[in-house]
C-alpha cells in the first residue's frame, strides 16, 4: 500500500490478534523488522525501547562490543500487553546515538 500511495515504508511490520468473528483485529500482538546501522570504530552498543514519556520500557542489549562495519539489528517484540502509543528504539554507543527508530502500536 505504501508503494501505491508513494509513502515511505515503515521499517517494521505488525501482526494482529486473530479472532474467529472479525476480519481484522486492531490489537497489535507483535512488531518485527530490521534496523540497519553503521559503526565507525570499536564501541559498546546498547539497545533500549522507550515509551512516549522517555522511560525505558525494555532493554534489548545491555553492552555488546561492535567493530567497525555495517550491521542489521533484527527486532522481534511481543507487545500484546503493551499500552497503545508510539515507542522509540535507540541504538546507543559509548558516546553518542547510532540510530533511532519509532514504531506504533
């Protein structure tokens, strides 16, 4: 649909609850996708998910050392019981933000 409407495709996809009596359920159960990022020099990386108030909702990676290069971070989250709203995934290095992506449920 994004291609037809000439819109930017989101980096993520959602899966919704399945019910026998509805064609579509608006409740999101899962968010998944890939986030590409680049590391210029050896550094530690942490990945966190923030809610709309900037609070850490989930920490995906606490501290992992990456060398220089291009990478892809696969994201696969079960969000069935999360509140509706916008969330931000931050890939942070020792001294700066490497990448920031948002998703909505």
